[in-house]
C-alpha cells in the first residue's frame, strides 16, 4: 500500500483538529459523546472540504492549472472553501452553482462576494450540464484549468478523510462509533476506508442529508480511493452504514435537525448548521434514544463545518 505522504498535498488546514468531550450532551444521551472539530480547519469559516482541497489543489497545481472550477448548490460550503483556498494559493476560482436554493447575497454567497469570486448560477438540475459548461468557459479563457466535482467527492478528495481517520488513530483515543454528515459521499467514504485501515474497532455512520443512492456512491468512492492507495482491502456493502436524516429535502431544515441545532447550542455553546451537521447530529441523538449506544461507548461526531449556511438557511424560518 502507498503511504498518504506519497500523494501531493498542500497544507491548508490547521491540523490535527481538536477532539473534545461533550459533557452535557453525554449526560443527556447516557453515552460518551465526543466532537472532532473539523469546523476549525483554519481557513474561511472552517469545514471538512479543506482536508479534501489539500489533495485536490495539489493535483491542480501539479497539472499547472491557473483556474479552478467547482460546483454545488447555491449555498455550497464546498464552493466557498474552494474559492478561499484557491485564492490563498494564487489560483482563480470560478464557481458555477446550481440556481436552486438561496442565491441572494447572504451566507456563503456573501463570503464569496467578499473574496471577489467569479460566481455564476446555472438554471439546471444536472451536474453534467455544469461540468460541460466548465469546459466551455475554460476553453474560452484559454488558461489551464482544473475541475473539482461537487463536494470534492472523488478518490483524490477522499484521501483527506483517509488522513483524518489516521489522525484520529494517532490521537491514541479509541472510539466505538464515528458519525458524519453525508452530502456527496467523499467524507464518509474516506473515513470508512480510513477506519478499515487504521481504526478497525470503529463503526462509521453516515447521516444522509440528501436523497442520492449513497450506498452505491459511497462504496464506489471507497473502492476508487482504495485503488489509488493500492490498499489491499476487501470492501463491500457491509462496510457502509447509513441513516436517512434528509427530512423534507436537501438544504431544507427539518424539525429534528433544528432541535439538534438548539440542543447543541444550549448545552455546549456550539453552532451546528441546519443543512448538514444539525441533521447529522439529530441522527446521533435518535440512535442514542433507540439504545444503539452503550453507556461505555465512545461516539465521535465529526463537526464538519457549515457556519456560512447558518446565515442563509435559518433554522427558525
Ligand atoms: C459538504 C459538507 C458535508 C458532507 O460532506 P460530503 O463529503 O459532501 O458528504 C458535511 N458537512 C458540511 C458542513 C459540509 O459542507
């Protein structure tokens, strides 16, 4: 197997991110709940995409790219962080976002404006249309460009979360469960593969906040990432654990998610977002209520960021 340090990686995140015990939530749920502070990755407002971008932008730079395209929903945290990281590295980000969602100059769209980012909205529901538009724009510009898929969720991006699993293993702490939000699959895929390699006692749980076929998507990314790493692991559907926490739809707050946002705020002084981490944490709370965790278990929740969205998609709306 290859080592992670054999892959190009530009240090963008402040690592390792802290792991903290949530004392009040642990008391309320009757198990040991810990939080991995990937909301503190140190650029933009923090978030999980920075770990993926360390590998993706290294590949972009190695290929000589000057322009970096990416996409997502109108309030994509990933797009905002891609702009922040690309700007820092002296590359030109161009965001071609789906028109669906809050396109007003609020939340992440405001932050993109402050970074003087080229943001375009495309009236389509198909990412294929958007990738084709990236090629059209890139060829018109006549400058070398690099395309990052929605969420940075491919094998190269997922390396960031294989590395995160290694970081957790290197902390010397032991967790029975690792819970993350799942929007495009790369985070879960990286963690699940990383757990297989470095955290064999840990079950990774993906909390779905969209309606895509994540069983197939996650396993696909896991397999491609394992191939990139030349890792000798057998992967199958049993390696994927999912729970549907989407509620009324992607980027539409749910009752359960909003309750989780308030519980975390009121008890721990941390602000989850209504699109990803609030819904994911609601999944953890629901499992605790169902008796899925023993009092002696140690459950690590990945706080994957999302702060930008709070000011656009309001849990109180
Ligand atoms: C993108 C995102 C996720 C989901 O990660 P994926 O790798 O896309 O599944 C979770 N939380 C936040 C805040 C995000 O922006």
